[in-house]
């Protein structure tokens, strides 16, 4: 997770709202570790534990984009809602 505690909290909150986790931030960290291999397998990317410098940018993006897309998109939506409520 990011090094910013507020950003970590927002990521966790969004993941919880999406039903990806339900017990705590540590579960979220483990979910991400496990889920990246599942996603890589689904999209046909040979992701392995340890060094993956042989992956192309496209392959890495297929995995990261699929994981972060739903969470990131909902984080942006939530941030916009917060900003609008303060106007």
C-alpha cells in the first residue's frame, strides 16, 4: 500500500465498500498480494514471485490496471464527492 496513511485509509475504505475485503487493512494487503497472481494468470501473464523485470510494460499494465482500475476509479469518485460537498 502507499506510504500515505490517509491514502491507505481511502484505498481500504473503497475496497471494503466494493466487497473485496471485510476484516481489516492487513487483509487488504494480503488480498493484493494474492490477487495479482490470480489476475496475471487470468490474462495470461507469467508473473512469478521475485524478479519480474522480463515483463513488458503492456503485461505489467494488464495486471496492475485490472487490479487498480476498479479501486482507483472508485477512489476518484469518492474524492470528487468529498470536494463537491465542501463547495
